[in-house]
């Protein structure tokens, strides 16, 4: 009886391990935050959805809306964007590699509005747009956590209004309107990534 029980337990253990190796976890989506924005007191959130093994779509939204020292300093920004990503590597390496890790190239576009004031001088923009190409790298740091580095180079365009604050920063005197165009780095990220996984069998079925 002891022998039979031991044999049965061993068989069950082997079958359980075989079933485990037939399955793996694949990210359903990833929730992220840009740590550089967080350090600058800019709340932000990102969602990335993998599309197969080589593609993903990343959406981002930042929403700092702060005033400091009774209106002396202002950082009010609402902005969002989308990015399509192509993950690099040979077919075999992408098969063996965890999804949303490794090197990638991306195309991104986004925009928003802002009000930035430092002391008596400030700038408002009802809308700005930015678009370009990006390069990044992501690696696993824990079971459900990744760390991602990303930089983008492209074109930024905005119409702005320059103002001076008066009456203890309660009155804004418009000075001039203008346009500003910039070509160069338009984004930089060090993102903490939290994966929401689903278990799938090898071959793609759940």
C-alpha cells in the first residue's frame, strides 16, 4: 500500500509538472508609470497592449495640475499620446523571450495643453503636438515587474501666450503671442511596468 501510494504520488507530481511546462504566462496588458515624471510631481499612467510577439500599442496620459505658493508657481499640464512599437530580435529569440522585453523601435504622436509659471513670468499653450521615432529597452526585474528605458526624437510644435503676473499673482497681463517649433529629443522615460498576465498553453491557446 505504501509503495502503491508512493508511486501514485510520484506519477501525479510528474503529470503536474508536465502540465505546468505546457503552459506559460503571457501579458494581457501592462500598467506603467514614468518615474522621471513622478520625480517631477507629474502624475501619469500608461497602458501597453501586446499584439502578437513583435508588436505592441502603448498609450500614455499625464495630468499634473498644481499651483504652489499661492499662485507664484504653476505647473498645469494635460497631455496624452499613442505609440506603436516593433520589438527587435530574430524569430527564434522572440519565441523564447518574454513578451514586452528586449529592444524596440516605435512611432509616436501626442499632444496637450499647458500653463507654466515661474514667479512673474509664465507661458500658456492651448495645444501642442509632438511626433517622432523612439528607441527603448525593457527587462524583467521581478515576477510581474519590468523596468523600461525609452527615448524619442521628433518634432514639437506649439502656439503660446507669454504673460506677466501682477497683483500678488492674481492678475495675468498678456505680453505677446508666438509660435515655437523644436526638432530633437521630445521624450525620455524610465518606466516601472506592472504586468497583468493570463495563462496560455504553448501554441497560443488558453
